[in-house]
C-alpha cells in the first residue's frame, strides 16, 4: 500500500556548500532524510521566533 502524500510544497534553494555538508553529516548521524531534518529544523526555529514578542524579534 502506498504512503499517503502530504500537503507539501517543493522548494529549491542554493545554499553554501559548508552548510549543505553540515546538513548531510547531521542527517547521517541522526538517521533522517534531508527533508525531515529541514522541516524539523525550520519548525523549531520558526516556533521560537514567533513565540517572542514582535518588539524583541531579531531580524
């Protein structure tokens, strides 16, 4: 039985090689795909960002 498709969007970004290599190493160490890792990393960062009052946000 096929896995259900999630409601997602494709993104394509050109990032620095050093950051990509760190992401690859992280994914290997924790056993996650890059997609899952990026989703979790962005979710945590953005949740923290939006939990701070607007006046205290750093841009």
